[in-house]
C-alpha cells in the first residue's frame, strides 16, 4: 500500500511546476505500446493496458481527491475503452501469430474497404456530436467537443489496429491534432508533449505498415498459389 500511495502522490518538478509521475509513466508505456504496434508484436497490447490504467487514475484525479489540473471525462473514458478494445486486439493478434509462420509478426497490414473508410469518418463525426453534450453534462474541460473527438477517434484507431487496417495510423494523427492543444490548455503538459511526439511517430508508423503491406503482398504473389488451395 505504501508503494501505491507513493506512486499516486509522486511528482516530478519541472521548470517551476510539477508533473505527475503516473502521467509520465503512463505515456511512456503508451509509447512502448505504439512501438510494439508498429512492429506488429503481440506484447504491444498488455504493455498498452498498463499505461491505460496509469493514465486513467491521472485524468480522474479530481474524482479521487488528488491534485490534478482538470478532469477530462473523454480522456478518462478512453482509457477504459482502450483496455476493453486492447483485450480484443490482444486475442486477435495472438490468434494471428499462431495461424501464420510470420517470424513473430502477429498480423499482415491491409487497407480497409472504401465502405469501411466512409463508415469510420461518419462514426468519428457523429460520435463526436453525440458525446459532446454528454461530456458537457459530466463537467468535462472545454472545449468539450475536442474531448469527445479524441475519445471517438481513439476508439476507432485502436479497433483499426486490432483489425490490421493501415489507415488506423492516420486516425491517430487526427486525434493528435485536436488532442495536443486540449491537453496543453487543461494543464496536462506531459501528455501534450507526448502527443506531439506521437503525431510524428504515427506518421512513421503509417509508412512502415504501408511498406510492409506492399512487401508482403509482393511475396505472396511471387510464391504463387499453393497446391490444393481454394480460390
């Protein structure tokens, strides 16, 4: 219990202010998870869940009576959503690892269908519009629509990663563009700085998956159809 209390209260002094240790650690676990996702490694999911649990306590700090800049219900809610979808992704990637001789790579990247892309955009816009008044009633930090945008976008990006859609990286870029100014204005400086880094990282991840998708598709075409395979 003493260790948990220390973790809950510990702060890192920076330039006349203080950062919550849990916020820093949670983002570092998130970065490690993103790196694992770019490399398509199954361990990305459990590592990410640890980071989500830490950040959940950060964004609900005021609820727990701890010192925190502001309560962001969208940011807190998306940590719960991350954990839920990450369990799905963890199971799916483990299955993919067992089903294919992929040298530790859990999934083969692919493009989403045109209909799926349209559905993702509609869901992002409609979900943001529907959740904004709800988060407003809960007292989320303004602009409330930005909190709702990051929540819905994060849900879609995590689900897209679990499915192996290369476009999920671009959804993260859209989340970061809105999430960075929101976090800075709410006083979550460690998360805001990490989001800036994530923005460049997600663009890199998109091109890494795109190249892997083209390379692995070319390898399949060169190998030709296997004997007895169904068309």
